[in-house]
C-alpha cells in the first residue's frame, strides 16, 4: 500500500497544471474564501492552462518551502531531499516561479519530500505533539482524531480556512488508507503527503474578487493578499495574526494593511525576507556549480562556498536592519563579518574580542580606510561566483554586475566565437587577463559586448578566482583601472564608489524587489510605481522603506491580467 500511495503522489502532482487553470478561472475567483475551485472539473477535462491563467500563480521556492514546513510543523521536522534547479527569468528566480512547466524530475522530487515530511510528522518522536490527540486504536481509522489534525493543519498548509466538507474529505481519505494499512498513523501520513503536493500548498495564487469600494474593479482576495505579503517580507507562510487580519477584512483597509506591514517589518523575521531577496538578486543559487582547483587555490576550502554567501547576507542584513543604512553604501561599507576560513582567504588578522574568550564562528570586522576588501563586490560571494574554476573572468564579473546590480541586459556571445586567447593563461605573449582580453577583442564579433563588461570586471582583477587579493599575475603588475558609464576609476574601491553613485543601482534594486513580490517587472510609467521610487529616494534609499512602499502599494496587488500586461509593457 505504501508503495502504491507513493507512486500515486506523482500522479496527483501531474494534475497541478489543469487545477491551476481552475484556480484562475472566473468561477474560482467568484467562490467564497476557502471554497474549492468550482472550475476544477472543467479544467481537468480541458487538461491545459493558457499563459494568462498561469500568470496568476507562483511556485514556492526551496527556501520558502523549508521555512513554511518549519512554521507549520516545527524546526525538528527536516526537509530531506533535493529540489530541481529553479528557472531564472529577467534576472530573478522569483519571476521564473511564474511558470507553466514542471518537469517530471520536479514532480518526483516533490513527492519524495512530501512522503518523508509526512512520515516524520507521524513518527513516534513527533506524533504526540503534532497530531494533537490519541487514536482509539493505532491499528485502524479514528475519524474524530483525524479531524482534529486536519482541521488544524489544513488551513496552515493552504493558507486559508477550509470548509467542513474539505476537512471531511481529508478525514475520509485518511480513514480509507488507515483501514487498508491497519495503521492510523499510516493513513494520516499518506493523506498529509498528498496535501503537501497539492497545488494549493505548492503555489501562491493571485486570486481576485470584486472590489466593493470600487464597483467594476477587482482586488486581491484577503487570504491571497496575506500570503503575498508574508512570503514577500518573511519568506514564509502567514502567521496567525496575519490570517486573522485576512479573516476580519482588516487587511483590505489601508490602516489595517499598514498595521500588518509595520508589524512584519519590525519583526526579526524580516531578515528572512531580506536574505531571500538578495540571495535571488545576487544569483547565489548558482553557487551549487562553483568549484575551484585546489592545486591553484588551496585556501578555497569546502566551507568557503557557504561562508561566502553567508558573509554577504550578514553584511546586508546588518547594514539594512541594524544600521538602517543607505542601500548605495553596501558597495563601499567597511563593515562585515568573517570566519577563520574567510579571514585566512582574505589575509585578514581576525581577533576574537568576545568576553568569554570562546571561539565564535562569525565575528564582526571593520576594514581600515582604503582597504580593497570593503564593499560587497570585493567579497568572495561575488569574485568567486563569477569566475571560472581556474582563472578570473572580467567579462563574467562585468556581466553579473551589469545585469544583477544595474538591471542592464548584456547580449550573449555569438555561437562561433573563439576563446583561444582568453583561456590560454600560460601564453608568454599575453601574461595578464587584461592583455588576453585585448587580444580577444580584436575579433569584430566580440568588441561590442566586451565594451559593456570588461571595463567593469577588470577593476576587480586584484582578486583572483578564489577571492584572494593579489597585485601581480604571472609576475606582471596588475592594471586594475576601469570605467562604468563614463566614470573612470581604479580598483575595487573605485568600482564600489562608481556603483554607489550610479542611479541605475537604486532603480535596479527597487525594480527587483517589486518583482520578487509580484513575479513581474513593474511598469515604468505607472504613477504608483513612480510613487514607490520617490518614497525610496525620500528615505535616503533605506531598503526597509522600499519594502514598506511596495507592500502598501495597490500596484503590488493588481489583477493578474493587469500584471501580465504591465510586464509586457517593459519589453
């Protein structure tokens, strides 16, 4: 039975796409909160969802999945398994999450995760606390005890109330499975696993309803709005207070929305949202493919990959949340956090100043004035991520900065380009990366794109592919001069100052923060978008104020069809 149920999970997931169409259909939009989509049967018969309907749902990210499971069931329930690589569009995984394509491998992965999580929930260690009742017998069904569990867990997983019939459907399914397995907890586990692969759990729906304050217009459903807000600011499922604000209608009022937004932003959990956003914006998911040749880079020990990301995220959170700093100062700040391994990589004297003298994994550190390590662009999370395994690449680094930090698209290279000069690091004629790139740019097909990337990336040549500082390459002094949009500078310090002063940097982070919440790029000419930008600038570019402006804007909760049109208007 267990094997049959497990195989059935993937079959259930395969029904996600047609159900998504139903969730976006007019009949579903008109349904009362918590009701099952009335168009599900028709959608299942039709079997496909068009792109406009699919634009109303966003697939949960791996970090959102993990935090949601922890919030619903507790930290002791582990998410053991793999997620298939997410799809990045327009520079963000959050935009790629608005997808109509789930691979067979992804379906299998979700089934594996669901089965394992459900088994943990009912195991001997967790069942007493998480089930909430004792069955009359462990050898068969107990509908009353099952109802206690599903009535509590169902609304948390689906992020809205469930009807009596919906709870009963889960109780009935668990009872049937328990009878066949002769195991009450096995029945609960199998039914919970199916709930965990339901599209109502895996996807965030942008469900709209008629707006009573503006006849003829639509607004986002209160529970969809609470979900949107929570995953934007906390990167996880709505808490009890947010769901209560949805149930009472408070979240649909300006004053009520402000109370909830301010509560979420003032919580320590805002750090989870900030971390998720910047990890997406900076492309940290690509670290999974990073490797360095240990024979060339012995200081790049295995821990560096995770610690490099954590260093930057800690620096960002400290700057934004604790210091309430100007976003632009992230590119020049001397303040950061280091571990022993990172300090060794950077050749920094790290001293433990804690009162008890016990070693700490992370210590705050401030670089002295003029140190080239200042600013997040000099950190290993940037210099190593955007370098091949055995050499630097000013082109790759420059492209990453253009696209991730400034939101400027760099065209891909032609398919027939030769990289013989760039990759020949032992060529005695071209001993530095700059010399090899100059030789490479003599090819007419290459010159145009390299003008956009290389003058930026060459300023970081003082950092090798592992993030170690250097002043020579193959015995030749490094020329780290660079240029960004007409501004010339030298080295990482000059690059950080140039990015700090470039208006594209603040425009880009605002644009990407909006897209991180909504799944689409904001419309440049919409007055509501201009108001968000003005509020950000008026706060001296404090990111918390940017997030607040986005979370309070009607534009963030626009009808899905409008959102799709808005995204198209930017291309």
